C-alpha cells in the first residue's frame, strides 16, 4: 500500500484526485486548515494549523502539493500577499517536515501555473523555455517552484505541473465563463486573439497520476491540452455547447477597470503545449475543446 500526503485535497483538483487515488491500494493523509473527520477507511485528515500536526503524519511515499489561495478573487495588496504566502509557507513546511525524517518521499508533485511564461500572441511555449519573473504571477510561480525543487536534495523525484486553465463543472474558470452566455451576453473579450491554454479536469488528474507513476517523469511539465484556442474561438465553441449566441464585445480597458490586476489571467495569456506529457505517452481523453465542453456542459 502506498501512502499519499495531499495539501489542497479539499479543493477542486484535490477532491477529484482523492476520488481517483482511493480506487487503488493506497491511503491518503489530507492536510487541512480546519478540523475534519471522515469514516472512509483510506482517508485521514490532519489539521496542520495545530502545533502537533507533524507527529500525526505517517511515513509517506508520495506528496502532492496543491495548497494555495485562489487566483479568482480581486488582487488587492493584502490578497496578493495571501496568494504568495499561502504557497510558499505550505511548501516550506512540507520540506522541513521530511528534512527531519529518516524516510523521505519517493515523489513530490508540486502544482504550478503557465503564468510562468510571458504573454505572447506569436510564441509557442514548451517546457524548454526558461525566463525570470516579469510580473506578480510569474514571481509567485518562480518562487513556488524554487521551494519545491528543494526536495531534490532529499533524493526525492520532483515533478512540477504548470497548470493551464482547468475546465471543470465543479468550479474554476468554466462556471464564470458560462454565465455571460447563459445571460445571452457572451462574446469576444478584448482582441479575442489571446490564447487560452486549457485542460479538462479529468485529463489533469489523470496526467498528475501518470507523472507520479512514471519513473522517468521529472522536472517541469505543462498540463495543458495539445490544441490551444484563441479566446474568440473558445467563446464561440462555448456558445455552441450552451446553445447561446456569441456576439457581444468587452473592451480590454473595461475589463482591466472592473477586475484590476486579476484581469491579466484573461487578457495576458500564452500558448503552451504539453510536449513532455506526450513524450511519456500520456493519452488525452479530451484533446479537443469541443469534446471537452460538450462533456462538461451536458
């Protein structure tokens, strides 16, 4: 039996991962910020805001670190600090936990984001591209990945998953993107030419487990579908899936005024492809946006 330790296990991605892992011969310890119990024989919750949390964590084979404050809130000065600190503190706490233990995890999976890459209408990014921080989100990603790589010094295989736009009916971007169409006001945003590097939630969870279970998988992986879409075509495809029109236009300036700095995740985007996932023979169930949206909407 493999012992998993998961942070962010009650979030959108974490919940689906837990459901997949418990189908196998495994036990999962989920770190939370509140007291939580369950009758499930394969799941244990540990409140790591308490002083004795380390003693309640058993020997662990695989760590999946998904902890971090949501990006889907207005980025005030205080909330930007929460976005950064929530990721760095949790990752550092995990490293210090296993640094003191004789048994080290064999695999450490750390979530990240395609916000690492500079916004560009013409460049296609693979995992080979390297850059330094250029804005707030890239700084968060850069520092988060830097701390995650500390696990390599423990002899642990580190996998860093740079998530694209995760499409799920349970949360994330899709419900917010659907709402204008349900109100018959969906359409082009800004120029409509910005890239949306997306991934279906089922493919994301399968890809995480695939990298964990593939011995040669190491380092950075782009977790995006192989076919990236421009925003305007993405919206048109969503309109067809919801049987609604796609005809309005929201100017970039209006969106930046309404959302503030958070608008960067909608307007300042990148074309990111999953070269390394495909190189380790991962098969996408939803490589095409039309198929993915039809599954999620219906």
